[in-house]
C-alpha cells in the first residue's frame, strides 16, 4: 500500500471544481464577452533609443516621430544617449527634445542595481523631476561557488533598499528577464525576489524573445506569474539557426521568427496587461542594433527597417 492514498477520478474532479470556484471572475473578460466589437485600449509603442545613438537628441526625436512611434525609451547608462555622470545636465535636454517632437518620455534604461552605486540617486532624482515613470534596471549576476538561495536573499535585501529610494522619488523600477545565466533568466527567481514588494515601486519589463529562448512553452506560466508586476514589454523576434554545427539564436525582424505575436497579445489582453511596448531591433542593422554611434549602412535603411517592424506590430495589435 502506498503512503498516500490515490484519489478517485470523481474526487479529483470535485477538488478541481472547488479550486476553480475560488478564482475570481475577471470583470474585463465578462465585459468583452457581452460587448461585441469592443474597441481595445491602444498601447503606446516606444522605440529603444539604443538604436539611435548615431543621432543627437533633437534629430532622434524628430526621426522617431516621423516614423510613427509614440515615445522613446531613453538609454541613461554607460555608452548610452545620456551618460550617468552627466544626467543632471543632459537628461532634461533629451526629455525636452523628445516631448517637443510630440512624443512621450516616460521610460529610461539604466544600469542601476543598487543604491550604493555612485550615480543611482542622482539618476532617480533627475528622472523623477523630469516626469519619468519607469526605469529599467541593470542585471544581477549569480556568482560561482555560492548557493543560489543564499545569493537570492542578498539580492532581495539589495532590491529592498532600492524600493525605499524609489518610494522617496516616486519612480518605478523594472527588472528585465534576459536569456542566459543572469538572475531572472528562469523567470521564477524574479518572482521570488519581488513578490513581497509593492509593484508601484518595483516591477518587471517582460521580454518575450528572451523568455522564449529559455523556454519554448513554459514562458507562458512565467508570464502569468509575473503579470501583476509587469510594467513594460519588450518586443523582438528570433529563430533558431544552425551555424557551424551549433544551434544558436539569430535575431530577425518581427514576423520572420518564431514568436506568435497574435497569441502573445491575446494572452496579454486576457491578463489585462496594458503596459507600454518597447520595440528593439537586434538583428544586423549596420551598427544601430548594437548601439553604435556610427553606422555602416545608409540611415534610410535603418529607419525603413524600423518602420516595417512598427507597421507589423501595429497590424498584430489591431487584430
């Protein structure tokens, strides 16, 4: 006889029904079902300014507006559009140029991981004054030779200190999941680190490309788990390629890869996730993909690729 008795099929179904009854009915789903043709809430689409390092603030903003984006996710980090040591002087100039072009300046991408880093407080203070709502953090890295649970506890304390600073300046952090061995590559560790903090001050920038690289299917479970904390969404596409007998990730334009954006956006809608989107172009693009300050291809080729991706994205969102 086994230690734990096996439930009967009927008892199992009864338990599952009881569990289902505990789940709240999502009001937005009922509303959609009873309102055919309901117009969806439009999502803001931002462009990652990493791809415009070859232009100054004003030229970048005018070009982004002409292409048709809603806003800019501005790089405020080493080798970025705004250098951390010049954030007090340059961030206001960049934000002014972006808003003057009729665009939103609500997102920035930083390398911040701790309150103890030299420029952290200056960046957050300046960003808050400029009306920035969300800043993407830098990545935390696991160290060899130390148990993972022990490291997570250290990181949790580190994030707690950052949350207190975020509260003071009224700004929200976003930790991006990234393929590889970073903290957050598995998605579950992000949830463990942030689950006890107020999502108003610490959230997640969910990256579908990186999530799918690490898991072809289980990423959807991670998306649901993290959904209460997701405050921004990175958009990019990829394929698996065989190069020199090795399977590698190859970044490609939207629609050319394996990300099923219609299904993905449907899941976002069912989860009632209305976070802003940020388009990334990480496929070969004359250096614009790498954040270079000088291009090896004509600028028109870069902006044409951006426009094509944007049009594809809008088409899928409208569906």
